């Protein structure tokens, strides 16, 4: 029987990769570089010079749009809730009178209802970044996407319980779509550029370039290979750097208390992880249900956001933490001491409910920060109960772990979820073991029970329904 021995191979054989590396001879062992699974060829997405030029331009565009959209969000917040709302939204809401809290949300309901009704009726084209990457050709409508993004930031600034990242994610993807189309890139190349642009849009508004790149690779592309990771890193870093012209370069949650690894934290993470995974499934299923049952009649499309935002405003009279994307709510959980079971339990239940309500009314917005803040509140509530049995660890420690576990399992992207929390807080490195354990268990349980994510659950129905097999 013939054997494949080094003696029988040509002395000058090249590595089987395309494009070819500059050094084409194998190393002394004559093993192929592609024996390492992530060091593969470019496949159907050649990383040409034109591709890299388009990618960097996409990163610049994503960063500029991210800065502009955050400036719009901050302006609307200040107009709605007074000076200081851009820096401390919850404090501004708490300072407002009951009428001052409710009025912006009612205005937001009118803006959302009328605005999205007109946009969806009279402006054509795709605005679904995820679908354009996963099942489409990577083409997105600039006009409809820009209108959707502006409306999204306005309603979030007025207090809607939705995330701020959906708009910059969308416009980052639009930049990639337009530039890739104008430059004549292939469809697979365009999909990758759109994915990198979308991840860069998310990265720049939160100042999380590593997490943005992991989000691109893990969620939008589904592959941690060098031909994916390298463009994702380059685009996220470029967008984040450009966005510093307006946005801060520090962590979103600064000056958090230092954390210490203790045995009770590890035990809690192992026990809480599966619970958080079950909660993630319920939240994702609720998102899927309301996404498929949004208002269809014109009069309901206009009135539903007014009713939903109004109900949020009434609930926010008692719990102002529910207004907005949840950034300040998460920070409150991160710095919590050793109490607050009732408050955080209520927030962990009502924040997802209000988010689903806003989304189901037909409003368009992100889900990242609402999910993160819900995880922080859930971790704080479960941690406060745990502290009654095993005292000594601050509730904020459990909140940090809970945030990583819920966002990782709800996205079905544990690496991106962990990186997000680390970059957002610049804290929690001492909690890596319990954070990884809780995120792993939560994601595994959610995948075992269901497998949808906060992104796949929002996909529109196909024109022709396929029977499950």
C-alpha cells in the first residue's frame, strides 16, 4: 500500500490556499498551513485590495453614522427630559414631574405610529440587516434605512424601552451594502462587508471594538475563521476610532466597584446559569410572537405605539428605570450593595415585558441594552436571595455575571456576550470563571430548549412558508 511520506512530495510544493501566501514553500515538516482549521483560504470571499478599501470605508461610514445618531439621541433626550439627560437619563426622568415623564412617551408614540406607517407604506426596500446577510444578497435600502434609524433614535430618546444600537447597526450595514455594490464586489463579498459594517456600528456606539468583531463573526457570519475575523476586527476598530470625534473613548459603565472571586460566586453561577437560560428562552419566544403579530391595519399601526408607549409611561411613574434602553438600570444593578430583592425582581420582569410591548406595537429599535439590563436585574435579584443563604458578596457582582449570561444566551453568542460585558465595564476580569460558567450553562440550556436568538426570532415570515422536516 502506498504511503504519503515527506520523501515522495515535491521539494518545492506550495501551500494549498487561495490567495497564495508570499512564502510558498512549506516549512521543514512539509505539513500544510491549512491543517490548522481556522487558517483556511478565502473561499468565495476573496480578500482583495478592493475589498479592503471598501471595508475600511465602511468602517469610516459606520463610525460617522454612529456618532451622528448618538448626537440625535442625546439631543432628543435633553429636549424631552431636560439638561443632563444625555449623561444620566434615569436621574433626569426621576426629576421630571408625572406629566413630564408621560408626555414625551405619548409624543414618541405619535411619532412612531405616524412615522413608521408613512415610511413602510411609501418607501420601499429592505432594512433587515440580519436577513440580508443570512438569506439575502446583502442589499439594503438607504432611504428607508435612514428613516427607520432616525425614528428609532427619536423614540428611544423619548423614553421607549428599546436599544439604541439598532440604528447604527443598520446604517453600518447600509454603508457596506452601498459601497460594495458601487465598487462591484461579488455577492458573498458584499454580505461579509455588510456584516462587518453592522458589527462596527454596534461596536462604535458602545466603544467595544473586540465585542463588535466577535458579534460580526459569531452572530452575523457564524464562523471564527481568519478570513472573517480579520475584516471584522479592522472594520470595528476603524468605526470605533472614527466615532471618538463625538463619543467618549472610555467604558460605558465607568468606576464600578472592584470584584473578588469567591466560592459562593462560583456556586451561584452554576446554579443560576440554567435558570437564566430558561428566562432567555421565554424572552426570545415573546419577541418572536410579537414580531409575527405586529399591527397590520393602518389605524392600528398608528394607534398601537401610542397605547404601548403610554402604558410604559404610566408604569414608569412608579419605576422610572423602565424608561429608555436600560443603561442606567444596569448600572444601578452593577453598583448594588447587598439588598434590593423586590426592586430588582420587579425590574427583571417588567423591563423585558415593556421592551416586548414597544416592539410589538410596530416600533423599531435594538434589543441589546434592554436584554443586558434585564440580565443585570435578574442577576441582582437572584444574587440578593442567594446572599440571604450565603452572605458576603455584593449584589452587583451577581448582576455582572447575570448580564453576561442573559445577553450571551439570548444572542446565542456566548463569546460576544462575555466580551461585551468586559468591554462595557472594564471590570469583572476577576469573575471570569463564574461568568464563563453561567454564560455557558445559560446558552447551552437555551440552545437545548429552543435555539432561537433575539435576532433570528425577529425575522419576517418567508413569502412561501416551508414545512418543517
